[in-house]
């Protein structure tokens, strides 16, 4: 069953307005299997982020403006928050 106003199935969860990927449901009974599945998803997303960074995040390097700098500041802050989950706060 799809929710027309949200664009994703009603059985999917929403986390802060972002639908969890419906193609990779986390319906495992074993935490080790679920952990491995999540780790794989994270590696795929990290590889995609690396590709985007190598391509200047889709921006023309000769047309960089302050909005792009601000966007990267938000990305850097989010990465610091993610790293703090495992490493502690940045120094």
C-alpha cells in the first residue's frame, strides 16, 4: 500500500522526513545479520559520497559561490556528528 501524499509505502518508517530505503528492509531476527546489512549500506553510501566529493559535489569549480561553501559546512558538521557517535567529539 502506497501513501500518495508521501510517495512511499505505509509500512515504511519515516525518520525526520526521510523514508528508509524500501529496497533494503531490516527485518532480520539475528543482530549479526542486521549489523552486516547495515554496514554494507553504509559502505555503499560512503562510496557515493566519495564519488560526489571527487566531482566537486556537482558544482563547477570555476563557479563556486558562498552558498556552496555553506552547504559543505553543513556536510562537515554532519560528518563530525556521525564520527562523534564512534570516536567522541572532534578536537
